[in-house]
C-alpha cells in the first residue's frame, strides 16, 4: 500500500474528528449564550420588582423575554428542553393569574437559586408557597433539570459564571 492512501485516510479521519470537536465547541457556546441571556433577563425582572412592579408582571416579562431567545444554533435536545422549561414558567404565570394571590413573597430567593446552580435549595420556599396557593410547580424542577442535563452533555456548567 502506498503512502498516499494512508495520508488520505489520516487526513479524512482528522477532518471528521475536527468537525465533531468544533461542533461541540460551537454547541457549547450557543448553549452558554442562551443561559447567559436567561440569567440577564431574570436579573432585569428582579430589578423591576424592586422598583415596584408586581411579581406577576415582572415574571410575565421575564418569560416573554425567554421565549424570544434564539436557540436555533443550539443542539436540538437542548432547544426542546429549554422550550419545555419556558412553557413550564408560562404555565406558572397562568396559574398565578388565576389565583391572584398576594403570597408570592419569596420570588427573589427562589428564582435566583436557578442561576447559582442550586435550584433545589432556595427556590423551594417560593415554589412551596405557590403550591400552598394551588399552583402546580412540579414541571419547573423537572424541566430545569433537563436543561442542566442537556447543557452538561456539551460541558456547559450552569451556575455562578
């Protein structure tokens, strides 16, 4: 066997490996941008609440902003997981509006935990209050966990960046 076929095979193998590796890096960057925007929009909603906006209004704006994040460059499974999470928050808003309860006082503590990598810790208080008001919050945990799982497949760490 001549050296030329070996060189060609080696070149093709390296090209395929490079494409796979670069694809994963591109996917990771796209996922990170989505998560960074998510965090930014949350922090904006927190500022609005501090400035006097109702929690329902601030959360509605937050979720509308999430809905507008372009996930086209993210892997399909991540896009689906993120969309399901946004839909879970939309459902929470719908339930909150139906209940129109004034007991949503732990909004900051609970939601901020989503962005420091410990959603089960602080968000529990907020979600427990919603549950006491008859709002089903179970999808928030399951959908966020799926977002984390999909992000980790591309070595994207969720937490304090």
